[in-house]
C-alpha cells in the first residue's frame, strides 16, 4: 500500500501538531518495512526528521497555496491509496482522506482564538470532516466532542492516543539543574509549566496562584518557569507577571528544543498544567516520563490522560492551583508517590502502539474501499493503541 501524509507542520514549531505527525512518521519507519510512504513537508530541515526510506515532497508553507494547489497536484502525481491530514484536507482531491482532529476547542471555546482563526477552523474542519473517509482523534473526550459537533457515525471515528517520545526520560538531576542554570541564569528550585502563551493555557491564572503561594509561604525560594511559544496573547501574560509582585521569579523561555525541554522537566521540583481545555495534554505525559510529580486541571481530557497519577484542581480557582503546588512542594511522601505513579502512567503509552493502530486504520480504510469485509476500523484501532 502507498500512504501519503501531510507533514508540513514538521520544523515549523507548531508544537502539538508537529510532535504528533513527526512521532507517527518516525514510528511508521520503525514498524512498517513494506508500505510506501510519501511525506509532504514545507521546511527544508524537516527532511532530517523523516525516515530515510520515505519519499519526500515539498509543499508551500502558505496554507492557501498548500491546500489550494500543491497538495492536490502532488497527490494526483503520487497516486497514494490515502492521504492523512490534520484538521484540514486539500481542496481538490478525490483520494480517500484520513483526518486527525485533536479537539474542537474552536467550536466549544471560540474566545480562545482570534476571530479570523476561529472562522477559518469552523469552515475548513467541517468541510474536511464531511468529506473524510475516517476520522482519528486522541482521547475519548475529544471523540465525544467531535460526535456532538458533527453529524457523523460513531464507527467513522477512532481514538488513538498520543504518547511521550522516548527521549523524555529520567536523567541525572544534578546535570539537568546545571543545564537549566546555564540556560536561564538563576540558581533556585522551580516549578515548570509548558504550553504556548495563549488564553486556554491559563498562564494568567497560574501566575496569580504562584503569587498567592509565595505570599502565603514566604519561606519558599521557588521560581516559576513558563516554557512555550509566544503568540498574540503574550503581552497580556507578561503584563500579569509584571503586576503580580514576584516578576523577578517568573521566567519566560519561549519555544525550546526537545533536548532543552528534557533538562527543564528533569530539573523542576514539580510540573503544573493549568489549562482550561485540552484534547489530550501531552506535556502531562512528558513530565511524568521524566519522573516529575504532576498537578493538572480536572477538565476536558486531562483526567483521562493523567488518571490516578496526577493531582487535580479546578483551573478557574486560584486557591486550588496554589494548594496543589503547596501540597506537592511540602509533602515529600506525596511527591514521591506521584513521581512513581507518573512513570508507570507514561509507560502505558507509546508511539509504536499508536502508529500500529493508525496503520490499522489506513489498511482497513483501503481494504474497505477495495471491497473487502474488514473488522470495524474503530474497534481494531482502539484495541491496538491500548495493548500493553
């Protein structure tokens, strides 16, 4: 079989979307030596992140050119059995499409987006979902939200979860702390949060909770490190940091590479993830894989991902966020137990399992269109992704 994948996100610092497609392609290369793969990329440096035996084609980074012309013309030339995209398919193609919709936050919480971006997603995702042969998503929460939002059969959507990449692991704590000291130029214990500086990540609520924590417990020497790409919302987050009374102890790293993120996870005292809404919440698993205790929101997909290995709070309540940080920092027994449970939880997910489940979807879609009588796609995909 011949599978095409829209991999334009690789190398463009598109965070979750980039991690997802890059990880899938790398796992495909490890587990499937028979199928042909074509990856459509926008950045020249992305070639180094694609398995060597895969064919690579260049498409424009401009979404209008990529979706309106480049992808369609290349798909016609390459004649794949299907094309896999995230959220939005090319406008003119008759090739069967598998689309991954990570979440529908643009429908449920449009206030987290600019008006233009929200309108674009509403139109293009609805069109893609309607035309898609099969839909993938990353959590039961997102599956249920997609089914509420669109008129599709439940059998046409499969849940295949994300995973932490193997590079996120426990490393020497002293070495990690030295690396962070050199990176950020301060020498103090710190709390880490990871996520682009956008409204739904709730950085402003976290800053307020951090300020309350330090006010209530002045003996604490901790800093707060916020790691993530800057966006249109960044000025509001930075203004909140300047106004909170502890600006000198709040650090913004911007986007960091995975090797630097590995050091940050391993060096922090704990990881805090106060997002209002997540279709999955991959940083939760990444922090757990690095042996860190995790406190996160009790909303959307986050309880599903963290399960019993996380400490939960209501992200709308500053007191609860502050209390969660306090409990982890002051209770060594609790922190140690959460670190052990987190390592076990992260190990339950792997990109190889998720890639195998995704390939099952590809194969069943193609076989169905060729007139076969396969087992229902969603049943096989969900089973394969959750095997031990």
